[in-house]
C-alpha cells in the first residue's frame, strides 16, 4: 500500500468518529512514531530473551502468536532469529 492510500485509509478509519479532517503531516508523524516504537520494541537481543517463553507457549498448545505478537512478527522478518526459533522448537518437541 503506498503512502497516499495509507493516508486515505487512516482518514477513512477516523472519519466516522470525528468529522474533522486529519492533516497529512499529522498522519505521517503518527506513522513515524509507530515505526519507531515497533523498531525499538523488538531487537534480536530482546527477541532471544523472549524466545524461550514463546516456544514453550507453542509446545503447550497455547496461542503464542496472540500472546506475543511482536515475537511472531520479528520471526517472520528475521531469518536468523527464525532459525534459532526452529532449532529450539525442535529440541523442545523432541524432549517431551
């Protein structure tokens, strides 16, 4: 989705709640803040600190993706962390 379509989507989302028109620069600032927060929230180091819990939730048949969505998102984007996840999952599944 390009920036123009994304801005329109955000306007449409807020339109029923407020009739005021959102300015493009406000929306762009909002998107930048979200990008910064998301980037800061899950580095590889932090993901490794949470990986054990994530894998344990999956092995115990809990919905780990709903409980820890940023971990799942990071794994989807980072092949190195995905490899660590797969190895840990394999170990835990084969020891139970």
